[in-house]
């Protein structure tokens, strides 16, 4: 989603802003821009480009723009096409510039009012409306930039992270947030603003996380914050730099690096949370045990890949813990009349912790009678973590590739130990728990074994280069694994892919099967194997080309109509995690074969920080 960087200093800040934009590329974007104010010359300049940040960097080199105060932005289009005109920062009268992340839902009504007031619009965006509103509220400089911004945001419906500068005020940046993340970076005699601390890792490790509804004025040596019209103070957090996460090292792409990191990060995620024989309940939080004692049901809410993790967790919770579990897409959940059963634990899952729909679902859930809300997240300082009763943090490290890999498998590891902890309340014997924990300990090694399939999968991927459609099949707990495999393929290779429960073939999908559409099946060694074999025979009988990822203990053999990829033997409980890895590799190599942008696929963002309207 859109990225914002701002800086005020006594030195030239252009390089700081551009480096910040580079560090935010993982969020996904289609254009970039910068606005700089040079206090010495009182000159305010802006420059915008369509495409990668590097293009903006080259244009900046030619233009030689400098300034001690500035804002910069990477745009992910929501209103209006990716054009130079629609790129941020947006201005009003070339006097006031804003960078905005979010969606203003009532912008058309506000736009109509502003047109009547004589304002002309040069873009198709909702964001330009905000620039003109603040300019209008300034009343020719009679109203402070802070007050004008505060008055403006009260009129906005939707989500915003805002960064505002004014030509006549070279000593300040004004920021505001509601629904979109924004942090202030603290320097020595200089200060910074960004959507994400990562953007500012080169200049500071100290941050103030703005809360919902905060408006702040940032100057060289001072930060003032208001909430509901009252001055407030916010704590300063030191964030350790993880520069290695932002470097590809020996790998061609971040996605491949992150796939290969999964064994290590799963080990990191489990360390300190499991002993040799049991899950350590205190790892969930001081009062977690008391909460878990009252849990009779679980409600999981998430988006995208995290939603698939929740669907897998449903099987574990109902099988291991014998607890009913419902799983909802976050963007739909809060628009239903939710009936909360007594004793229900509300669980959110998110890589970033800033996904707008998931945050909105959490806030909606807080109005309901849930026992408590638990966040499973990869970012300790995220809004989701801060607003939840307690949390389980994945130790995946920063995930740069837009297509989630290591975040997904670490989520699954934590969801599995959640199921085990809850199962203690429903009769799980210590001996059975010890067995499950022992199997969990095998995960890093099993994943490394699955990664040994890389060369074989790379060869298979060439057969997908001219395909436009594909079908993924799975049964039971492997159905959401098939869904995740399909999602990965469509995300980065742009091949249409959908997943079905294999038992549903005769209810429509079988009509699509022919020699031109590859069918990918997930075949672990479980009670549904016999039924899956019958389903796959139906595909072969219709001339379909099968790619079967099969547990190596199964006697599947390749022939003219099918290619079998033997996945390492693994305990049934771990199969969803282990089988995910070769599907990730398949999507990666197909994308390489097709020549797509693996780490930054078109139209997608890493963190969707605006609601899906």
C-alpha cells in the first residue's frame, strides 16, 4: 500500500527521503514523488514519476533538487490510473503539499463543495481533496497548519495517514492518522515521519507510534501531539534494525530467500514456546491461562494468505482440541449480524498487523461479548498487536516479497501450539501432547528436505510457461493448502488459478479439465487418500495433465498423464506446513519462467492498509 516518508533537518533531506522510499518498495506501488522546501531560497519544488523509485532517483539526480524539509510518497492506485498527475505529493495552489495513504470515502461530496469555492482539480484522486481542504481551512495563513489539519480530518470519512507541509512554514511538518499507520522517527536536531519504521532505519532507531485520531506537529527539535483537541504524550519505542531482512544476499529474489528461511524462522518462532514435552502456556501471556480456561469456541478472522492459515487451524482446533471454530474473511465479517456464542475466543491473523479490514474486524469484535481477542502477527509494534488483549508474535523477520511465504508457515506453527494449549482443557493427555511437540521439533528439518525438491520443481515449471489456467485440488485439511498454492501462482505468475475440494470435481470443475489446463493435487498419506485417488482418476480419464505432490510413502507413479513429486515423509499433523513449501517453489519458478516481477507483482501491495470497498 502507499508509503509515506517525511523529514525536517538542517541538512539536505532528499537522499533520506529517497532511501526511505526504496525501503518501502515492499509495500507495492505504481508511482513515486517528492516535494522539497529549501528554507534558504524559500523555494518549494516537487517531482513525480510513474514506475519504480529508481526512476524518481534518476530524475532527482538530473534536477538536483535540495531541501531541508520534505515529504515523499509511493502510490498504490485506488482512485485514478497510475499517472504522473495522480502521483503524490498533491498540492493546493503550489503552496501546500500533502502525502496521503488511505481512502477518503466521501471525497466526491467534498470535491463538489470545493469546486463551488473556486478550487480546480488536476487529478482523479481522492487525496487531492484533502490538500484543497487544508488550504481552504488555512484562510490565507490566518489559521495554523495544525488547526487547519485538525479541522480537515474531522470532515473526512475513511482512512488516512497524512503528511502536510506548507511553503510559508519551513519549520514544521504536520501529520495525522486514522486507519493507516504512521510513525515519527526521532533524531538529534532533526525528526522524521514514515508509514513504517523500516523507511527510517538509516537515520534513527527511536520511534513514536501515533494512535488512532492523533494529529502532530514535527519540528527540528520538538514533537507535539494532540488527540481529540487535547495535548497528549506518546511513548518512545526503540526498534532494532534488521538490515539483513532487507537484503537479498545470494538469492535472486526476496521471495526465494524467504522460502529458504522458513526452517530457521519456524525454529525461532517455536523457541521459548515449547519444551521437549509440552507447549509453554506462559508464552501466550501472563493471564492467558485464565482466558483459555473459559474458551469453548474460537472465531478466526483474517485476509488472504492469513485467512488460509485460519482455515487450516480450524481443522487442528476441531481435531486436536475438539473445539468448534469459525473462520471469516475480515472484509465480510463486520458486515454480518454476528452471533457470538458464550466462551468464544476472537483470533486475528496478520503478517503486518496493519491490514485495514482485519483491524476494522477487531474493533467491531470488541463491541461483542468475546472472552478475549488474540492477535497472531509478525510485527510487535503494529496496530493489531497494540489493540489486542494479548498476542503471539511470529519470528519470521521482515518479509519483503509481496507474496507471503515464511509469514504463513510461522503463523501455522503458532496456530498449532494454540490448538494444543486449548486441547489441554478438553482432555489432551500429556503423552499425546509430548508426541505432538516432538513432531513439531521435526519441522525445520522437514522443511529443509522439502526445499531439496527445488531443482525438480524448476524443471516442471517450464511446462506452465504457456498456460493461462490451472486447477488445484486437495481434500480435508489440504484443501486450504491447495487454496494457498493457487493464490501464490496467480499472485506472481498471473496465471488464473483456483482451488477446489477434490470431491467437488463432478460439481462443475471437471467441465474445465482438458490437456491444456494443468491440475495440481496435494496428496498426503491420510484417511482421504483413497477418495483422492479416485478424484485424480477422473482427471486422467478426461485427458487432464496431473502434477501430484504426494507423500513419498504413497505408491504414486508418474506416467504420460501425470507427474509425481515426492514430498518428504512427515507426520500427518505437519503435512499442511510441509506440503506448502513445494507449492511456493512451484509458483516462484513458474513466475521466473514467465518473466514476471516476482517480488513486486502488478496491482498488489504487501500490506493492504485501506479497507477493501
